[in-house]
C-alpha cells in the first residue's frame, strides 16, 4: 500500500462543478487513479470516516458538510503518494495554501476546503478500505 493514498473531492467542489478540473490536475501531477467513484455519504458514514475528530468542536459541522451532497472518492497511486497528494492539495486552510495548489484554487474556507487526503500510509490503507472493496481497485 506504500505508493497509495486516499483522496476525496468534497461536496463543495462537486457542487461547483470542479471535479473534472481537479481530476485533470491529479492526472497531470502523475498520479495513477486506481479507484474512483461518486458517492453521497450519510451522516453516519461521515461520522465513521472522521471518527478521529469526534471530540473536535467542528465535528458536527464537518460531518454535516461531508454528507451534504455527492463527493468523489479516490485511490491514488504514485511514488510517495501520501506526501505528493498533500503537496498538491495545499494547506488545510485555503488562506494559507500555496499558489498552484488545489485548495488555493478551489477551496473557500477551512471547512469547505475542496479536497481531503490521508495523513499517513497507515491511514491511507484504512481510508481506502472504508470506501472501496478489493474489486473496485484496479
Ligand atoms: P480534512 O483533511 O478532510 O480532515 C479534517 C477536516 O476537518 C479538514 O479537512 C477540514 O476541512 C476540517 N476542519 C479542520 N479544522 C476546521 C475548523 N476549524 N472548522 C471547520 N472544519 C475544520
């Protein structure tokens, strides 16, 4: 799993019709897309996915937002995928995101920040398994 990471194109970016532009940037950055699907999470599914954040004050806002519309879940492959995808996404807060990053271009706030990415190889494996069966990974 070491060359794999997990990503989400969040409901704000899908609502804005930016999923195609974001997928093109992912391909241009040299990622191989090993899994991809459009899903609309329930609040319970979003709560399960973000369980590590359940004590945070923004947990309710986060899970409500993540279940507010369709999103695109992705299994991405590249050498050093976790860091490469975080670099392409940019800082969590778009106000701090560097030029050329996805969050600089597409995010509107720290909560509605267009994309998600795993923070470690271990979590990438857990997060891919949360959304994809083996049959859905090519
Ligand atoms: P993500 O990478 O999906 O992981 C956790 C998410 O929590 C993060 O992106 C942000 O969208 C969200 N988040 C972090 N801090 C805040 C905050 N202060 N208020 C609202 N949402 C936040």
